[in-house]
C-alpha cells in the first residue's frame, strides 16, 4: 500500500479544534482523512478510532445504524482528553460493499432479514473492509502504538497485522433505539463485537 499525505489544516468543530490530514492512495486514488488533536507521538499511546464512512448515518441522520453517534462520541472523547485521532476511511460504506449495495441490503432487512442475512441474500460479503491504508496513515503521522476505540475484534487484528500495536481496546457504546436494536444485537451475537451485549442487559 502506497499512500501520499497531501495536506494538513485546522478544522474547528463543535467539539473543539482538530487538525484534518488529507491522504490519497497511489493505486486507487481513494482519499481518506485523519482528524487529530494534540501531540500523537510520545510514550503514551493516543486514543484512536478507525471509523468507516457512512453517508446514510452521518449525512442524512439515519437511525438504522450507530455510525453517527459513534463518530460524535469519539470526537467528544478525544477533545476531552486533548489528544487522539480519528482515521476516517472513505470507501468503507456498508462495511465495504458500497452505498447502493448497502441500500439494497436495507431493502432486504425491511423484508425481515438481519444485516448478515441481507448481505448473503445479495451474494455480498459480510465485511469487505481493509485496514492497510489506516495503518499507513497512522504510521505517516508517527503513530505505531494506540489505544483503539472499537468493539470490533477484526479491526484490532487487522491493524496489528499491518504493524500498529493495539495496547488497549476501549469500548465504543451508544444507546440502542427501535430502528437499530436488531442491528446492534446482530453485531453482538453473530459478529462477535465486544461489549454490545451489555446494552441489552
């Protein structure tokens, strides 16, 4: 994976001022960004969330997933600590199947399937995301050891495979609602996501 760091500039947000770093993959031209706050290098590993793009949730406010609350929660937690980063992965819509395919999967879910069954019915992978670009961006910013904000064990393993040491995992929990409870239960019970089961106790 070859990736170029194009630009860094400040990004004032409701949660504080971040620096936003723009990257581009050499082969595909896919662009990603990292939001950072404070000094990322040093002895203490920074808090990092690797977050997948979600147009339906983050732009349109869909309640079918927990993406927007997770992103906003990560920004608030990093701002409260004054240090950390969010690696925002473009092209990861719908766990890597793309926006329109994700909408097709939504239609299958409306007919009664869960998120795994919907993808299977369409002949799509359950999770097609890759994290080599995320690891490259972290290394480009001088980060090799992190405290990872995630519930997803596959994300932890993938980052470790690409040379990022996950010193500790911190849970990323958001309150379930009537539109996403089944989705969150599926992630907990069928996809092995940590800590989500506590939401239903």
